[in-house]
């Protein structure tokens, strides 16, 4: 019999994977992979614009992987690289107008998907689950 901690870990992993897969299906028509839409979302929400290494850190990928992702997004016209004014070695990733438009579409789709997924979840239950996940993340980040 599986213990509660193992059950929690399995549920957490499964829910995360299912969320990414649902978003991939929802965003397929935009031509973005999970890594692509996550990169756009982080770049759009960051102020100042994130560096490639900051994006890699936030997405939990290697620097070379992020460089390849940014290369694809640059080629698609969704982002551009800009040299940092304080360190020429640092490249900031900035959304283009096409990238901002894609992000706006992405955000609408993500909001709709969240509403569909959570429509029958009680608000208090959702709050407790959210607080638990935030505490768990804080504990992991502090470890």
C-alpha cells in the first residue's frame, strides 16, 4: 500500500505533467512548445527583461538549452536579444510586438484552461491547496 507522502508526490507530479500537456494541446495552434510558452510568459512578466541565464534558472534548464530556445524564438520573431547596459556579456531577452501579441493570446488560453479545470473546486479548498504548494515551494527553495 502506498503511503500518504508517496501518494502526494505522485499526485503532484501527475498534476504538473497533466497541466503542461493540456497547455501544449491548447497552445498548439500558436506554434509554441511548452518550453516556448513558458519562456515567453516569464519574459513578459519580468521587469527588467530577464537575461538568458535568468530564464534558464527560472525554467530549470541548462544555459545551452535556453540559448537554443531563445534562438528559435528570435527566428520566429517573438523575442530579441539586447546587450545589457551594465555588462556586455549579458543578453537580455525582450518580447517583440509579435511576441507580446502571442503572449496575450497565450494568457487568454491559459486563463480559460484554468477556469475550465478549476470550475468545480471550492474556493476554500483551492486556497488551502495553493497555500500548501506555496509553503512546499518555499521549503524546497530554502533547502
